[in-house]
C-alpha cells in the first residue's frame, strides 16, 4: 500500500472523531484537518531507513475566521496536533524536531473561509524592546499570538493610559511577525503610519498610545 493510501485510510476516522461537533465559523475544522494532513503527507520523506515528517505547522486564516474561532483556538490547535500524532503512529511516520505542533494565526491575505498552511520549522525569532514608556527597556519574546494592551491579562502589558486594554495582537506568521489593531481607541502605528494589519521586520518601531517598542532579532 502506498504512503498516500495509508494516510487516506487512517485519516477519515480520526478526523470524524475529533471534529464531529459544530464551530462558530464557515471555516470547518475538519476541512482544515484534511489540508493539514495533506501538507504533512507531502513533506514526509525517507530518512535513515524511516519515514520522517516536519513537526511544526502554521495554519493561516483570514482575521474574521480567526476571530470567530478564537474561543476554540487552544482546543483546535491541540486536536489538530493530536490528529497528526495519531496518524503518524498508524502509518509509521516519525517527526523531526520533537512532538507535532500546530498554531493558528491571522493574515489578511488569506481569503475568508479558506486556509493556508505553512511549515513552522527553522523560523527566525523576534522580540519587542520597549524604547519609550513603561516598563522601559523591557523585552518580550514573540511567540504564538500575543495581545498588547493595558489589561493585566495582556502578554505585553503596558502601563500607559493612552493604550487600550486590548490594543493590538502580534502573531508569528510563516516566520514573520504580523501586528493587527484590535479596534483600539488611539490606533496602532508602525514607523509613524497608522495601520490595521501589517507585517513587521527587524528594526520597525511600533507605537501604541505614548509607548514605543522596537522589533529586534532574538537569539
């Protein structure tokens, strides 16, 4: 039996088990799961006498789909990763780089109701450096999706009354940081220009209210 046939045979039952219930979006998690499995199958290679697949995947969705699925995000990422783990065990595939990891992120370039799936391996790392405001000189490593704001629950908590409680979010999308304004009162700015959503590069300066943070490479 070919590798593709083995993937297809094991895939159907696993997906039905994990994603039988409904979700608040036109983007069906079971459809995403099938595409995720297809990406895994495409990148599975023979290595040292065994079959090896990448361990890290990024599921890119339109911001509207991302928002509708946000409350289910942790569950979905966990179930998608478990699906890959179970599938690999059934077809005899190992993962390079540890246990499988799946992250969902928002990107406006992706049409609503669709997804784009990228490998998340060997990606550059970034951090935010507070260069004006409180806490001055603080460093925040960019991992997953991080909310920037005044709320104590924000992963990048800024002590600035001109910053909204949930001001903006920053995600790593295919190795590149992407900032998205969350409807803040005073707006989000990159290098002095107001944005709704924007990719970032090393050296860019983000302004939230009266606070400035610089994007820097991280070891």
